[in-house]
C-alpha cells in the first residue's frame, strides 16, 4: 500500500504518515484504495477456498479433504466473495469515483467513511478465525438455513457477529453514498444529468439500507433461538424453519442486485467511452435500474419454490421474476444500441465490458430457466444453479470491477497499465471462466447436487474440465496483480483525459487527481 | 446544512424501520399462513365452544409420526387410519416410549395435509398443547380428541395428521 500515488500530494497536507496515515485517513481516495486492496486480498482468500473445492471435485471419491471441511469451504467461499470481495470492491469504486464524478471535494461523512472501512478487517478476522476452532467454521451454507445452522459448532455466534459488523459497515457506506450524491453534486448537475454509474450506486445504496437491516434481523433471530430461548425457527417451540428462508431471501434477493447494479453502471460508462457515442437511452437506463430495484423486493420466494408453496404463490413469484427480464433486457439492448455504428476500439476495459454483456446475458438466460417453477423443481440445488449465479457474479460483477479498475487506474495513479498484458489477462480470464463454469450447466441438468464433496462417475469428465478451468482462472489473476505492480512502479505519464471518448468531470482533473478533488465546484451545463 | 440533516434522518429512519420490519415479518407470516391456510398449522389452543352436528359425510384420517433428530423415543399412532363422520367427536391416541433411562421432556408439533384444510381439523384435547414429561423406559398413551368441521370442502376425502416429536429436555425457552 506504500506505493500509493497520493504520497506525492502529501507535502501540503499535514496528515500523519506511514501506517497511521491509513488508519486515520478520512480522504475518499485513500479509503477507496483501502477498500479495493482489501477486496483484492479477500478475492484471493476466497479464490483459494474455491480451488480447494475444485481440487476435491477434480475426480469422484474423497481425496483431499473430509466432507465437513469441504462444507466449511463452500460456506466460507460464498461469505468471503460476497461480503469481502464484491461488495467492498464496489464501495471502493464508489469512494474513488463519486466525488470526482459529481464534482465534490470529498464524501459527505469522511469520519464515518473511515469507520465503515476499518470495521471490515476486524469482521473478517473474526470470520476466518472460526476455521481454526476445534469444531471448525460455519458449514451450513452461506444462507445459514436453520435447523442445520442452529446445530453447528461454536463458530455460529462468531459468524453471526461478523455478519452484523459487515452489515453495519455496508449500511454506513450506503448512508455516506446517499448523503454525498443527494447533497454534494456540482451546481447544474440535476439528477437526470448524473453519470449513470452514480445513478446505479444511488439505487444500490437505497437497496443496501433497505435490505441489510433485514439480514441483521434474521441472523439476530438465529442467535436468540440458539442462545436465548426464543423459538422463531425451532419447530419444537412452535417456530417455523421455512420462515427463515422467507426472511433471509427477502434480504437475499435485493442483495443479488446490490452485487450487480453498480456493475451495470460501470459497463454503461465504459461502453459509450470506447464506442465514442453517448449512452443510448440514458433515461430508460435509469428507469430500468430503478424498476429492477423495486421488483427485487417481491420476487424472493423464487429461491425456495420447492419448500411446498401453494400454486398461487409459485405462479406469482414465477411471473414477477420473469418480469425482471424486461428492464434487464432494456439495458442489454441499450448497450448494444450504444455500440451500433460507433467508432469502437478494444482496449482492455472495453474487452471486459463486452465480455460482461455476453456472459452476463448467458447468466440471465439460465436465471430465466430457473424462474420457471416446474423447471426449477428439476434444477433446484443442482450445479445448474451454481453455473447460473457464477455466470452473473464472475463474468458479471467481477469482470465489471476489473474493467473499472483498468478504466480508471490511469486516472487514479497517473500511470498507464501495459495494454498488451491487460489484453493477455483478459483473454486468459475469459477463456478460463467459461472452461470453469460452462460445464457446470451440463452436470447440473444431469442432476449433480451442489455442496457435496463426492459425485457419481458419470459426472467425472465435466468436473475435471471445470477444475482445470478454475486453476487456470485463479492463476490468471496473479497476472492481474503483476499488472498492478508493474503499473504502480512506473512514472506518472498519463494524460488528464486518458481515453479520448470518455466523458465526465473526473477527466477534467489531473491524473492523478489532487488530494481534495474539487476544491471549487465545477459548473455543469 | 438542513438538506444534509434531512437526508441523514430519512436514511437512518429507513434503516431502523427495516430492522424492526424484519421482526414484523414474523407475525405477518403467521397471519398470512392463517388467512391462506398455508403451512398445515392446526389449532394450538383447545376448542371450547363446540357443538356436534352429525352430517352423515365420511372422510378418512391417516395418522403418521416422526421423531425429530435422534431422540431416544418410539412414537407411533394407536390407529394408522380412521374413517370418521364429519361433525362428530372422536378420540384416539399416540403411544410414546422413552427408550433412555432418564426423564425426558418432549413437545409434539402437529401438521395437517392438505394444508388448506388444516383449520377444519379441530382438536379438543391434544398432547401437543403442552410440554409432556416421560420417565426413563416408560410407555405412555397420549390422548387426542378431535372433530372435523362441517365446513371442510366436499372434495376432501382424506386428511393426514402428522406429529413430529421433539426432545426438548434442557432446551431453552420451550413452553
């Protein structure tokens, strides 16, 4: 972290140096960098767990780990990737970009900003420490369904308290984002003139403050069921375990969009820049994002079609779920229309954004298949579901984050990354992501259940392919780290307007931007 | 500054409201299940004001049982199947044996299939209303008295009553 470019602006600010600078910082760029580095670290920890899973699944039978540990790995992999990698990466991008895109000097609540980041290392230390308990880490799946999660070992209260901390961190971050966007825009920047990334983050922030407290409530009920004698979910005391699934997914489905809406914003920023055209259908993009967010609160039970719902319920949740395909389709068509007859060039961020459109759409289509109740009875809890959500999260959310880093890295650091290495990283990543996750569709349709360390021999070939892909994907990301290292040790040479087709206030600042972004608010026409 | 304050207050209100809303979902869920008859929940309180009105309509009641977890119990219905007249009171029982050597507390949780008809299965006396105690190696007969409400839809020919027996010894907070 000592390589951060902000050092050169240190001289006229009397901030502490060294480690204390990072602990006490209230600067949005410093905090954004902290978030991004932290999420990269978590991405590798979660990825390492994924490789343990894929190594075990390389061939049928039990070779490397015992089933209990395998279950801990699937649970932890999910928690780390969702709460540790993807969400902090988006918050990091929000911290870096929101002030410089809306013409503000910093975030609205700098001290709170510092807090919301520094909660994370403590939360994840607590979460990861459970792996060293005698009874092991959480193993009931990241969804923490009772009664299984109530029967777990001593890790359970630690996991719940760490998720509470993560929730508090996200809520504080979201409050900061909302306060900044609503109150600190440059004069002349009306809501409908905001960059689309800002819009998607504003809506995401509202989803966060509406959904995270519900998760907090659900896990608090789990905690009191286990330790304080309540019976929300314990059937012996009159509770209902299925109710947990309802409450959890009432949070869980908005959470899914929390993980993807900022990605939509990133792609909607990058595609116009490299097509040298304005974003097609800006207004419809905003309305589509808002309708996806609203719909996300009334579709939750499509995660639980098989619990024994009445027909009317299954039809309701099937139809509302399919309705989400409409605004999502509007987005995809707008991206395509933006590129139509544009003067396109294919730099690394654009490549990742293009791959996002294609591969995310594949994930969207498998989502539509899962939305069909009768079909879902076949697909539920199979590898088809695993293939679906990895397609929307890896070549979806993660590709968008990587695209954003390549797109804005020259702005953040003033240093240009190596385009040829970036392209190599793109092709390795894209090939291996498909080698990893595409075969999972086939084994899933054939009936291979998820979260099981062993499988019948007929699934062996596709699993071996997926495992090879996973190791290829994981190793390709080391190249990403090398590219970052290689960029940061260069001299500052990047122009202020790094990409000739890019638009927005951030490109009017120097590269790297000054420590306090806009000391004087710019005017937006 | 007032704009900022408005934002903070609104946003904090949403956060606090949504936390309590998650708790509100619990009674809402019960009310929703009661209105729609989902979940197969039957009455957990004694039915008092009761009048028998024989209808000369007959339905089959099937009785099943489950022991939750690895409870040291043998738990079976006395009769697996009864043909009963709608609107008349019947009595049957379940047999519970404690296979361990120590005193156990148990609670039974009932469920009726089809769930939409569960509310018409009315229990007058049931061992599921309260927590039971059973000595080590004891066998107990647990009585059940019920009536099928004449509002039961005429399509229904069979109801299944299922009990799950939970070992609640030393468990916190079980009534």
